[in-house]
C-alpha cells in the first residue's frame, strides 16, 4: 500500500506543481543605470465600450487584436524605478472595491508589490501623470492614511489646481466621486506635496512633459539614464485596438477631446519617429513596447522583446 501511494505521489506531484504556477504579476527591465519594475494592478472593466465610436467599429478593432468588448478590459501597469535619488513609483493605480464598479477588478498593486519584494514603505517618491481615479485612488491606504508613508507626492501644478478648485469640477464625465477620490488620496501627503511646473524636472533623470486634453494638466513623463530613454505615456492613449490604432476616438473622461487628440497624435508621432521605449499604463501587461506608424492616421504597438528571462521560478503553491 505504501509503495503504491509513493508511486502515485511521484507521478502526480510534478503535475500538481505545474498546475499551481501562475504567470508573474511583475516584469523587470533596465533603463540605463535604472532598475525598473512593472507591477500589475489588475484591470478596469467596462460593460459597454467607453469610446465615442460606433460599437461595431470598436468590436471590429478589438476582435482583430484578439480582444473582446464583452466586457472590455484595460490593464493597470504601475512602474517602479530604483534610482540614485531613491525609489520612484509612477501612478499608484486604483484601490479596487465595489464602490466604483469599473475599478472592482483593480487594486492588486500592494499584494503584488510585496510579492516582488518592494514594500510600499520603501517608496521615496510618487509621481502622478494626472488625477483620474484609476491612477490616484491607490494613494490611500486601507486605514485612510498614506499607502506610501515615506514618500513625497509629485503632481503637475495645473492638474492639481483643476481637482482642487472651488466650486468642485463636477460634470457627467468628472463626477463628485472622482474629485473626492483625488482629494482624499492627496490629502495625507499634503506636508510633502510637490507641485511640478510643466516641462520641468522634479528629480534628476525625470521630466514632466505637458500634453493636456485627457485632463487639464495631464503630463507624460520622460525617464533618462545613461543615454537611454523611457516614455511613460499616462493616459495619452488607452491601448492598441482603440486610441493607438484609432487616434480620433474620444473616451468619455477627456476634458478637451480635440486637444486630447492633438496631444495624442503629437506624442505618437514623436515616439514612433524616435523609436522610443514606452510604458503604456493601460496596454496589456506589462505595457512595455514601441509605437510604429501604420497608416496616414493610425499607429501600431510592437511589444518590447522579453528581457531578463530567468532559468526558473521557485514558488509556494498554496497559502
């Protein structure tokens, strides 16, 4: 009996070990001398497409990219960079939870940070590209304090002014909920809040670059180290099958759609011309790739070649 049990375990334990493995929610690479990590925060879920375009066009574009619009999902890719100036995190994602349905499947950042050996307490600087809830509600910890207790917070001066203005900037596309999530998220960092002028450098190797339209003070961020550059695009576009291949498509959260389109096309042309490496917040994880021009009015996304591939993974199967 013992022998048969032992043979069974020898035969099936490797299979069980294989079945318990999951794809990593972490992707590591380098930019010059900077060690970079993309951490998966989950995804946004839309029961109907959020773009002002015919549903059949959205469905056709997504289907051609082997993606579905039932539901339509957008990844949340949070970037952490280890630099001489400290550990920098860009756009802390969403808290998740049921209070904002579109964010219900997000909020995995802190679990995945700890799994990657990057505790929130180790973050020295947090940068915001803009103030929408899917990028900033992760600022707040579960107990209402700062999720990154040792960090300074950096946000563009124009963007902060928009969300902090009185009367509240409430509209159909920017409801009270979004404004309060921004204010609640920023409040614990007030003593160390750094308001950044557009097209300026808050830390060596980082530059906030104005590309307004998606929000009044939206910035993309240039990261440079030892001759290499990374563009962190924020929400200049959402993902390949929508605003990258179809730059004219408006999404409901854009405050100035014509300006958003101009900013989008300008940056897409720039990164395509310069063959830049890009971190796209809502592209399929890890959101790292290159933009190429594919037509007179369209662009395409080329996933960056895999980097830092290891020889194996040691993982605890059950917890």
